[in-house]
């Protein structure tokens, strides 16, 4: 006879023989017996009666049920005994065993640590059959994701004494199940090969056991049906029907056959496009935001995007809850679908309160000054998106979540900005090898959000085989809380080039101003530098030897920058465009006189699978003024990781009669990159690139030929990029596509610095 059955008999006898007058007795004390792992107070918390309450049979019954439903006990019994002043109510519980240890057997493809991570319970907790079932489901799903569709997982318990057990999962992985054949039935417009290319699920081949191509995953197949349906709906087949795929497993449980039945229906084109309901200004203005056109093949995705565009248009006018419903009646005979956008704009909505939460260090005003929306202003969806983008671009936060909720009235919205801060200070020491400077020792102390004010402070030093640099920089992005930025740099540098060494110390003062065009700023920088060119190679030409000695550069640089990138760290769309002009001369107190113009443009485009393409171009021109030559260290040198990869740094451009590279007074550089995520969570990306560029002499200089923009040297390759705590890290291999005599065919390059 089981304990549970005996308890029921005892409980029944309890109600038969105890006089009904017991209901009038008082419970003086409630006691719990038999519990080891479960706390007494936790059990008492679910009991329906208590000290000082009348003793009622129905409450005892409900208490037994409540204790049992806690899931920790195999049996619960109640006993009443007399004591001074009333009755003592004693609940005796029989605990389920405790899981002391978990073991896996039969697992070869998935290690035990991974399997333990999938468990929904922990050791030293009460055995819970539901948790075991949940764990088995997660383990089976993991095996299915790895191609083991028929893996079998069972469990057994091993008693180890003291009401504790070892839980053993017995796994029979069976062989990996592969897709043998995918068959399409009913398809007329698109053949099986075309449809198969759209799917993530692929047929297996001889290489499947190595590449995992052909692995069957049930969730992936469901997603494939959505992909196929979207393909038809975006190509005019508005009535397409795709049945649930039939999956057949062979007798040996090694192969799967998949059959997909498709009823394509007719192909429809777009008929009349109309608008009704609440028209803002005019139908013509609304039509400008609709990309789908009359007469073209109907596309569900394009229609969805048009709804988004119209909703954003109304949202930017303050109608936060505008509802736009497309009405799409079909003309079966003409095979056209008319589209009527039914618009209900709702009421104008205003922002009431803007609440900021999650910021421990960053001051509220640093966040608020980046917002493109304000309290009491009309709702604007585009500005709300831009606000989030600007906050992300500060680089202070891991996450920026913006949500809205109703305010004090239906026409008011409260805005909540929930942020999660990231560390913005770094202290780093490192050593490594740079393809430019050989052995390098680096150290830096930086704070990108000084005192939570958004200010940037950096002190850095580099010591390498060919370069020693020390730099102190400070930037105030909002001077006196205005749109004006300000900053300064102080530096000391000594760098060894192929034909000379330059030692310099100096600094600059920077100011930035907003322009009337959105995302556009102008900058003004004054630079003062004392430099010395020495240790000139005996083989150097006269152009270099004539510049030996000490000089002073005093210059002013004016620049305009328009930056619309969606993310400054890892952009996928937008552009960054810069035009600058630098003037140095005697009137500014320097001994050098020159002008220098540089234009640079980078464009980013998202493509597929979270990848993007970048196009970059730079053009530069400089010349000496006041009858002086253009200084050697102000000339353009091309080649290396920041210009044309696959070539040695500063190796491209005009040479003098001695064969020394003297750089050009002009340059052209073009770069194309395809960027894709490697480890998205860590910010690690891969890159495939093509570069073209060179430096030229437009103006003749002594001991050198002049030439117009001519030959472009080209390179291609691949690499990895990581936005590390000490800055953007690049490791790239470049291949010289057309090497000349004495030029290397390829080279690896490494740097820590700004990306394109």
C-alpha cells in the first residue's frame, strides 16, 4: 500500500471519528515535521489555518493540498492532538529526494559542460520532474540544431543515501540526420533549383559530414516556408499557398526527404493607388512617400515599407498614433490589385515628461543635450530615432532603450530613456610588433566621459624602433553647454623615416561650430610646432638635404565635416565627408609657408546578413608659398595600412634622382571594403578590401620629375578588426596586384588607430 493511499485512509478516518464539535476548537500551535531541505517558514506560508484560528476540517484539507502543490513532497499528513488551551496541528511531510549530482552518458558530439548549461535546475535542489522534462527538451533541441534529429534522451535516478540521488541522463545520439532530397510540387513559375537557393535548408552532399551542409533543423525549415512565401508575395503572387512541408525519415534514420506543395495562384500587378481619410496637406505630398507604382508587379515588402514611410510622415507631424490600413481589393480577371491607404491620424500628441534612468555616472544634462526632442514639444518619430542614434554615438553606453507611455491625458506621452553605461576610462600598457615601427611599447590613460560631463582626456605614449610619441589631449564637446566644442593637444614626437629623422614638439587648439545643415560642423584649428630634421641619409637628394635643420610651423586649418553614420564605431550606413584647408606662413609667426587642401569621403551601405560595404576616397593637394618649397614632412606619401595596402608604408610616389621617395604634392586614394561580423558580441569583424592610389608631382620640384594624376597602384586582401579597450585594432594582409621590380608581392600589417 502506497504512502499516498494510506494517507487518504487516515484522512478519511480522521473526519469520521473526530466529533464535529472539533470545528469549534482553537488551533494553539502549528508544527511541521519531516522537512530537511525545505524551510519551515516556507511551508507555513501556504497553510490555510494558523495559531489562534478555529480548527476547521476544510482548512486542514486545503492546507494539505497547498503543501503538496509546492512540488517538493511525495506525501503530506495532518494530525491533531490536544494541548493546554486548544489543539496542536502537526503536518508531517515526506520530501522528494535532493539532486546531489548530475551525470551524462553516451554524449560524444556535445560535451558535458555545454549540456550542464542547458539544465533548468541546479544541484542540491529538490528533484522536480517538470524541470527534468524541460531540461531534456532543451538538450534534444541542441542535438537537433547540430543535425542529430533522432537523438534519444532518457534519465534514471541512483539512490546515494540520506534522501539524495544522482540524476543520470542517458543519451543515445544516433547518427546525424541529413537532408537527402527536397521536392517541390505545384511550382510553375520558379523551378526547384531557384526555390532551393532561397532556402536555408539544403540537400546533403559528399562533403556534408565536414561542412554540415544538409543538416536538418525543424525550426530552420519552418523559417524557409516564410522565406518562400515572402518570395512569392513580393513577386505578385498575392494568393500563394504553401502547405506545411512533409518530412519523411528513412528506415535507417540517416536521411530525410522533404516535400513542399505550392499553389502559386495568379500573378497580380498594382492597379490604382488612392488615399482616403485624414489627408495632411495634399495627395501629391503623400504620393511622394509611396514607392510602389501603378502597373508594376505587386510586392508585399514594398507595400509594408510604404506604410512605414506614411506612418513616419504623420508621426513627424505630431500624430504619434496614426493608423494606416491598406485596402487591397483584387480584380481576378484583370489580375490587378488596387491599393487604397485608409488613414486615421488620431489626435496631436505632445511629449509631457522625459525621464532618464540607469545613468549612474553620466549627468542628466549630458544626455538631454543630445536629444532631438523636448518636453512640451509635438511628437516627432524621426527626431526620436535620431536622439537614440546620437546617444549611441557618444560611446558612453552599452544599451540605449527608449520607450513611451501615456501621460496625464491621451494627448500626452511620457518618454523614458533607459541606459546601461559602459566603462569609459582605460589604463593600458602593452607591447607588440607594428609593421611600420617594428617593436612597439604603448601606454595610455584615457577617460571618455570625465566626471560624467562628457569631456574627453587622454594621455598616451608610444616607444618603437622608429618612433617615440607622447601626447596629451583634452576635448570639451559642449563649451559652456553650447553647440561649440573646444579642445587642445600637446605632443612631443621623434620619428625615423627612410631618409631622415624628424623631431618635433608642439600643440594645437581646436574649436568646432555647428552649421545650419543637419549633421554638419565646421572646425578651426591653430597648430604651432617646432621641428628639427636631421640624420639625413647620405644617398638623399638635394630636395631633402636642403630642408635639414630647425623650423617652426604656425598654421590655421579650417574644415567642414558632415557625418551621417549610424554608428561611429561600426557604421553600416550613412557617410562621413570632410573638406579641409591648412595655411601656414610667416604672417602667422612660422618659418614654413605652404597651403594644403584635403577632401575625404566615406560611404557605408548595408547589404545582407548584417554585412556592409564601404567606399572611401581621398584627394589632396599642397604647395609651398612665399617662394618656399613644400616641406618634406608635409608632402603626401602613399602606401601602407592607411592608404594602399599590400605596399610598404610611404613607398609610393615620386622619387628624386637618388631613388629616394620624396612624396607628392598631390594624392589620390580609393578604398572599397566588405565588412562582416565574426564575433558580433565582442565587436570582432572581418574585412575584404580593394585599394587603389598613388602620390604625384603636379608642380616640378628640384631634382624630380613632374607628372599629372596618372598611374594608380592597386592592392587587395583581407583582415580582422576589433574595437579593443585601447582603440581600434587592425590586422590585415594586403596583396600587391601588379608588383614592380624589388617590390614584395604581399605583406601583413598591424596597427591600433582609426578605421576609414
